[in-house]
C-alpha cells in the first residue's frame, strides 16, 4: 500500500477511521527525511493493514504546530486514536519493524482502561 498524504482536512478522518495509522512528519528539503522515505515506503508494502501517512510540514504548518513538531522527520503512531509513539529522527528498517510489532501486540483494552483511570484522577483532582 502506498503512503497517504495527510492534510488538515483529512487528518482527523484518517486517524479516527483506521485502527492503526503511522504518520511521518517530513519536509522536502530535509535530507534525513528523504533517506527515511524508502524505508517507510517498504514498510507500508509489508504491512497492508496499517495506514502509512505523511505530513509535509512545509505545507501543513498548522498540523505540525498542533502536534508540537520541532524536529523532522518525526514518526507518530496512532492506534484506536491513541498516540502510542512519537519520536523525532529516522529509524532503520529493523527498528521500524520492531516498533510495528510492539504496537500491534499491545492490549488496547488495557491501554484505554489506563487512560480512563488517568482522566478520572485528573477530574477528581479538579473537583
């Protein structure tokens, strides 16, 4: 599967409409971004059930700001609309594969439970 280009108008629908979305924040002038692109594209071919998306930070400065992107490339992984991973810097192919395996093996019911518990604690502290 080829990578999907994300923009302000399709970002939310892509993240909410798919189980797993991996987003590469990049820019055309960025050497490390260009070096990571073939690794990212190859991973998208190996994992057809995952949406691999790219955000051009030059064109989508609002999205980059919303996610506090300070350095590129930055890789962000969403599963069931939860950000599970966010890291600047490119990854070698083996590390990207390992990250995908870890994300897919997570017990998302437990993750959602922990998030709900944290939110309940915060709300109780504000009451």
